[in-house]
């Protein structure tokens, strides 16, 4: 492990980078080599975080931050930690990481955008949207105030929000949970014969797009909502007016839908 490059710009140099209006900002640009199997942890209280996967065996950290803050990159064995010397300040991060590097990101207020990774991802945000394109293994995304969008991912998926929609597309997984209190939930992806899938919202619709010919047992629960399906099925009432169940094909996969107020829709790809 060694530092490949460290570049620290003064406030005057920031002005040459188009940051003259910021005045009191520094720019940090540092790259460190990492061994295979290294994971990354980043903690930020305020500011956006952007992560892009690349093929190099190194982590590059770029950060825009106030003059009285430094960004610390601590490499310890199989862990790289990125954090600010004064956490209460607003910092904008842009990171390049090996595509196979697991990520653990915590943000209090700010958007998180990740693309081009193939490893496990854990992201927690109190106030801010989370957008991920890619990922594999275990993917755990949570936001209190903000939407969650995940696409083109493989592995076990858990997405949870209090106030925000959840959109999952291009997913290849045998285990998926997507839960929000206030917001819509949508899923488009594979349904494995031995898989388990749960989609839940208190106030909002659920839109499920699954391949034709899938084999699954469905349980759908609602209080003030409706169930619509583009598949020919016979609904069985498990609880009068509240819970329905039906089976497609072999019925191997388990799919649970729950919406207190909202329409639950199940369709084939391309169906309106």
C-alpha cells in the first residue's frame, strides 16, 4: 500500500478550476493503491457523493471542501476509510474505485450516486436520494427522506425508505425486499424458482413487471387498494376483502405484495 499521488490546491488554485465563486474552498485529489479484497468506508454529513468503478487497482478521492477542512484517507490492511477532519462541513466527493471493491457509505444529508461496480454495496442516507447502477453480492440501500433507484444489479437486494419511492429495474436476484412508508414501489427483473420477493408500501402503488412463464405463489394484501394482473389467474381470498393469493406455473417462488392505500399491478414486460 502506498500513496501514488497527492494534490492539494490552495483557494487561489481553485479559482483557476472554476471555483472562484467559492473563494474559501480547497480541492483535494489523492490516489492510493489497494490490494484485491479491500473494501471502502466513507462517512459524510453534508454534501453529494459520486462513485464510479474502474479497472485500476487504486482508489482516487477528489473532494471540494472549505479551507478549514482536510479529507483524510486511511488505509489499514483490507480497509480504506475516507472521512473529513471536521465532519460538520459540506463536502462534495467524487471517487473512482476498483469495480470489485465493496462499498460502505453513510451520508446525513446529500445525494449518493454509484455506477460501474460489481461488488456488495451498503448505503445509508438520512436525507437524500440514492441511485445505484450495478452492484453484486449483497446490496443494502436505506434512506429516511429520499428515493432509491437501483438498476442492473445481481445479488441479494434490500431497499428501504420512509418517505421516498423505490425503483428496481434490470435486477437478477433470488432474494429482494423493497419497503417504504410513503411512496411507490416498482420492480422489473428476474423471478427465480426458489426465490423470495417482498414489496411493501403504506401509501403508494406497487408495480411489478415479471417474465412470462414464471412460476410463483403470490400473496397480496391491501386495505384501501386494488389488485390488477396481466396474467390469467384465479384469485383466492385468504382474508375477506383484505388478502388474496394465487399461483402461476409451478408456484416455486414466493412473492408478497402489501399496500395499505394503493393499486398493486402485476404485468408482463411490455404490457401497459
